[in-house]
């Protein structure tokens, strides 16, 4: 009986020793794996920044973005502070939003959202205005023909009083809500009197008088009028379209 207990204690001791050795080996493997991973991440050339990929650009130069972030290609991907890179890119006023991420093993990915011009404001230079009301000089690649020019206000005037700008943005929102294609007919929006905006059409420059109220319904009437095929052919001969009367539309031809 005593011998049996002795053998059992000996077997239990050997089992504990084997478990301890197994645990120690596992710890050594884990430690070695961590050290290898640290070496691969911070010492090996495999994870050094080799490429910066910029997506989403339409108007800005790619090199301008890359030069602004000051990324040292001798550093590893894990040394790049993504928050700092994001902040540097957002200092560019033409950038509305940006996402910066790592594409292992060696590519830094920058996805940008540029400000899109909603209309143009001519005031000593051509300025773009985006949907939030930000005014910036037009970039060379920004399209001119497809977007209207707004006349009757200036960038300096807006700095003192934003009422005209806000009313212009509201009017364009109404136009787009009524009919997205309607913007394609408009070459100019005159806001000299913000309460009585006037539109100028492409294909002849007809002046559209909207009146001082009920702009949604009057814009709808204009959309229906312009989308009639015979009217499209007559546009070059039309001088004025008066929508200021609620019960009728008055068209005056060029003499």
C-alpha cells in the first residue's frame, strides 16, 4: 500500500514537471514569436513605407498631397502617425474629408473627398463655391460649362453679410429638388436683389423672372416648360420668361 502511494506521488510529480516544462516551452515560443514580430514590424525592410497611394482626386495634384504629409520612407508603416497625416491633409482648404489607412506590407492609403463646386462667383477672379458656402479660387481642372455663374454679389460682400449667399444656396437646393436636369439649362443666377432672383438660360440667354415667392411651384412650371421639345428649339429666340404671375407664364421673343 505504501509502495503504491509512493509510485502515485512520483507519477504526479513527473506529470507536474512535464506540465511546467510544456508551459515554459510555450512561453518561450510566444516570446520568440513576439520578438520576431517586433523585428519584422520595426527592423525589417519588409514593412518600411514604399508607396503612398492617393485615391479620390479630381482637381488637386497627387504630389501636392504627398508633399504635405511629410512621410519618411525610411520609417516603418507602424511608425506613421495616421492622425497627424490626416490633420496635415485637412489643412488644405480644398479637402473636405480624408481617410488614412495602412495597406500592409508597405503602402499608405489616402482616400480624399475634395470640395465640389456648386456654382462660380466672378469677383476679380473666378471663385468656386461649394454646397456648404465655402468660397475658394477655382482650380484649373474644375469644369466651367456645366455649372452656373452667380452674379450680383461679391466675395468681399459675402464676408460682411452672408444673406445673399444663403439665399443663393437655398434657391439652388430648390432647383435641384424640383428637377436635377433644370440646372443644366441655367448659365447664370442673378442675385442683385436676393428677394427677386433671376435666371439666365443657355442657348440664347433668355432671362427668367421668378418673382419674390412661390419659387418651388414656379420652378416646376419652368421645368415643365423647358422639357417640351418645341420649346427647346425656340430657346435661342426667347428673350424673357416671366413666371412672376401665379396663373400664367409670359414669354417674350427677341425682336
